[in-house]
C-alpha cells in the first residue's frame, strides 16, 4: 500500500457542494454514449479476469456501465454521500492522492468528470503505482456544447459563481499526462452525445455543479428560479448536447 496519507480533509472546499447535491447529481448528470463505453472496453481490454479502478467515481455514473464488460470493477470515492449511490461494484473510501489499493493491483484506471480536481503531481504517481505494467488510464468528460442556447444561458447564469474552482477547460490534459513521464503519449477521442430532460432534470443538471450546490441558500434559490425560467421559455422536452471527451494513456 502507498504510504501517502489519507487526503480527504484536503479536498477543495467547493467539493462540499457534492455532499449537498448527491441526489441531484445522480438524477441530473448525463450518462455516457455507448460508443464511448465500447472504446473504453476495447482499448483498456476490459473482460472477465481483468480489473478496473473507477477513481473518484462519484455516484457511479461510469462505474455501472463498466460492470457489463465482465471485468472486476472497483470504485474509489472520497465523499460519503456520493459513495452511497454506487452499486454493483466494490466500493472504497479514498482519494486519487492516496488510493487504498496495493501496488500493481489493477489492469486499468478510469476517471470520469473528476481529474481536474486532482493534485496531478501526487495523483499520477499514485495511479501509476496501482496499475500493472502496460495498464491503461482513461480520463473522461462530458463537455457541455456551449454553442447550444440552453447550455449558453445556464452557463452565463452560473459563471459568476465559479471563481477559482478547478474546471476541465483550464488545463491541457494531454500535456499533463505527457509531462508526467509516467505514461506513453496520450490519445484523444470524442463522441457526440445528447441528454433529454424535463424542467426538473434541467434544473438538477446545473444545481448539481459543485460551486452552485455550495453557494449560500439565497443564491441557490435565485439560481434555481432563473434555471426554471430558462427551461420554461424553451419548452419541454429539453435537449442538451455534449461532446464526450476521452484521453487515453498507458503505463
């Protein structure tokens, strides 16, 4: 096991929002397109007799989709309220900077919607430590299509609340992987994806964002009211387009 200390107390303050919004996260966040899962299963060689760690698994949105591969799926998540939503996998309390697994214990690691929260100078050596030789790492994000009027309106509403919160778009992740020296040159793949929601689903999609969920009650109430207004103006059903982005690298 790594000697790194348990880092849960060092999580970014904005992650407190996930404690408050686990239900909304599970209901409101999109799944991943079948083609993206097929790529992960193929490139990570997920099958019976193999194992995959879904790191910072959240409520298990990706975890559940990996189970069908037949591989052993282990989910590690530091936030108890999120962890309680995960099913059909072995679930452990832990962080990317202190993974509660032995050296060379898994064949692959996936990280969905979470790598931007990690301290990569600590997390990447930990991920490399638990991977067997030649094992694969996949970073996955559902990226909102900001050219879409619904996404654009919601993003304009919540952007002033963002401040210094870590965000996917703030780092060139392929360069982070390459610069670590621990993995081969990264590959990137993208898939178009659409989430169909009603008014409540639209609201929960954005109220489950960490810095929105962690905002003061009056700010949250105003934000919800404005989101409902956006949804009503558009009319149901509401179609939210995404690009699912995957970065792959191998140890």
